[in-house]
C-alpha cells in the first residue's frame, strides 16, 4: 500500500477530528466548513480505496489477507461520510462530537490498514 497516502489520510482525519472537537468544545454544531473538511478527507479515503483495489488487481497481496484488507478499505471509505450524515441529524454540539469521532475512527483504521498490508 502507499505509505504516504495512508499517512496523509490519517493526519487529515486527525486534523478533522481536532477541528470538529474544537467546535464541540465551544458548544457549536457542525457547519458548512466542517462538511467541506469531511469531503476532503472522504476524497482521500476514496483515492485510497481505488489505489488498494488497483494494487490487489495487479497482484499485490496483503500480509494478513485480502478479505480483511478489503473490509478495512470499505470501512475507511464509509466512516467519515456516515459520521457526517449522523451529524446532520443532530444539529447540536453532539453532531460535532460525532464528526470528530468519525475522524478518530478513520485514523485508527489507517493504522490498521498499514499493519494489514505489511507495513
């Protein structure tokens, strides 16, 4: 897997989590700028999903198994958009907490993807 892409996606997810966490600390819901940040992080996750599938199609094999790798790729792709949709339903500070939690979960999934691939 591309280590630089995994690192950039993980760091962007942590920055998003800190930004949304700051909004929650200030008792604010998610705003349009937060959703733009979530879109950027989600785009990185889409790029990683496509890259992972291409590497598998070219014959690359993760050390811990293809099935678990694909499952984690799909989870990494889905976690921030899912948190974003849930934060839309909760237009209080808890929406910001939900978005921050999605960023933290994505960062953890990035570490796990790195391990699964054999990093």
